[in-house]
């Protein structure tokens, strides 16, 4: 299917869309296929192989445990953090996996995290995030096997079906009223129809959903983002994983409420934006419920910038709830349109192109969303997205200890401020600019190809090796 706004913004669990959400989805797909094919009852053993970045940084990213949950039949959009903790505790205690058993009728197998086979130095041809599932019967005969790739943002692709998936994508795009793959095409649609970027995205979304479903769906996405912040602000102490990173957002909230009692002093806008970004990513780092936007590692940027739009954009002090809801919908549609460009022309996978593909894409999307709701023309919105990405080019992905904590949490706050500044700069211009968004996206893709593999979520370079973990 053509990439849409609800593909880019999905509810899942932390800490990583490519290393947690994707593997869980792949495991769930494999488990469902065993049931549907009627072969589940003959399964006596399971083998799971993880390759490349999934093996290299999987422990810190929750890959192994997420894979187990997927193989039990759980889906990242539906499972709650309490269920995660309950099932993982049971598997760890008993050493038994209930294959495809989440909805009943599973097969219990002796299997745990320690049984997974890791190949950190082996990268499969399609993508560095590869995983292979294989089940055999009591005689050792292979019953079924499949290889999947987690290609960023929770998206998965099965080996051997890449071309078919691309063909399906192109065919589904033909069904859209106003399809686009490049920013130039998107700008052309806006010009010929006299519409804004969010309008174009809304019309395309209507090809598969009603107007009411689109609006309700986007407002639900925002409500999950808000709930993520609220949950995080109630937690204290240190984040899991061994780095002993202290949660800062609860203390920051306490200080802000003392200094900005009415929560509307414009001189504190950046502190509030920082707070929202940190809170989301602290919750993500602890395995909480977040929205991929477009990835988990970059999940705090869009909610932080949307918070800015709802609280500091001109006129919002007199806005009704209907007005605020309209801003949320318009913001996410415009941001989603830009996200489509990155997903289809380049990558949103840190393991493939570095953090420029995650934080850079999110910053670009957020800048576009903000410029859109602040009255920007299509040219100004495109310019905002271009500025934000241009100044994230070359950003590496080298998390310490394979955990989505350092530098990821602070990086979201910095990128949110970049997005706001990019939107403001674009709105002070007339929409014309020397470097196009398409040129920057292609540059990001090529920079990712040229970037040393050790700076792409392998724990082999940068901060990951130069900072002592304990």
C-alpha cells in the first residue's frame, strides 16, 4: 500500500521502532502464518537468527524480548507495557515460549532470549536489520522458515518479496487522487489545485478512510503522545539498562511550574519544548507506550513542536477546542506528507543512513507541520522542511551501550528547537530558496551510503566506544 500518515504515526512500545516494533511485527506475522497454514501443531523446535545491527545493539534496544513477544502473537499497536512486563517475566522464569499463543491455541516450546543466534558482523544483502525464523518438527525437518528485514519506523519487508512490495506500492499510489513521490510533485499538486500540503495529504487519505476516521485517528495519535508525556512526568529515578541515566523531566516540570506559573510566558517556550521532547524519549527509553514519529528514537520531536504550535503560535491563546483539534490534524497531515518523501526517496532507518534518517527526518517533518499551521504557503512549508534537514545532514547513530538514551534523548530536544527555528526562518521568506527539499533528501540518502557502517547503530564507533559505560 502507498505510505500514508497512519503508517508513519503508529502506536507501539519503546525503545526502538526498527529494533523493537519491527521485530515484534515480524514475529507476529510468522506466528500468524503458522496458524493459518495449519502447521503449528507439528512444530517441536524454534530457531531465531538476528543479523547486523539487530544483533549488535539488540540487547539495549529490546530486540530479543520484542521478538519473543511477536512470536507469541502480540502486536506492538495493541500490547500494553504491563502485558509486556508480565509475559517477559513469565518467559524468563519458565524458559517456555507460547508460540502463536497470545489469542489461544499456541504451542509451548522451551525457548528464551539466550537461545537466539546472533550474527553482529553479518549483514544480509537487503538491509542491516535482518532476522530469520525457522521451525522444525520432532524429527528435525524444517516446517517453515522466513527472513524479514526491519527497515525503519516499524516497517518490515520479507526476503524475496521486495520487488512485489515495490510493485504493490506503485499500484496503490495509482489509486490515490493526488499521488506524489517527490517534493517537486507535491508542490505541483498544490499549485495546480490551489491547495496546501495538508490538504493534498488529506485528500489522499480519503481514498482509504472517511473524513471522520482520519480526524479521529489523528486526534487519537495526539492523545497517545500526550498520555506518553503525562506518564513520563510521573516517573522518577534512573532509566533501565545500566547507564544510570537519571530521568530529568519530573524535576524540570517542577521547576517550570514554579517559574512559569501560568504556563504561558513566551520566554519559557524552549524550556517547555525541551521538557516535552525529553519526557517522551525518557518514556521510550524505558519501553513505554509511544508513537513512532516517524521512528521511536525520534519520537519526541513532533509532539514537542506540536506542543509549541498549540501553546505559542499566534492566536492560540484565544483558540477553542475545535480550533486546537484543527491544528493537530493539519500539523500531522503536513508532517506526514513530508515523511512520505523521506520514506519513499531515502530512509528513516538509523541502521541504514545514520541518525539523520531518524532525528533529521522527524525535525524536517515537524518544521513542515509548524510552518503549515502558522499559515505558511506550500513553498514556505517545503522550505521549512528543507532547512531542518539540511542542518541535520551527516548525523551519526552511535548510542552508548546500544541503548536509546545517550545521545538520543537530548538529541530530540535539540532537533525540536531546530524545527521551530527552521519554520520561523522559512516564514520570514517568500518560499523561494536555492536548495530544494528533494536535493536535501537525495543528499541525506547518499550521505548515509557513504557514512562508515560503524556510525550506523552498530555500537562500534563514536560515543558508543569513546564513553565509558559505567
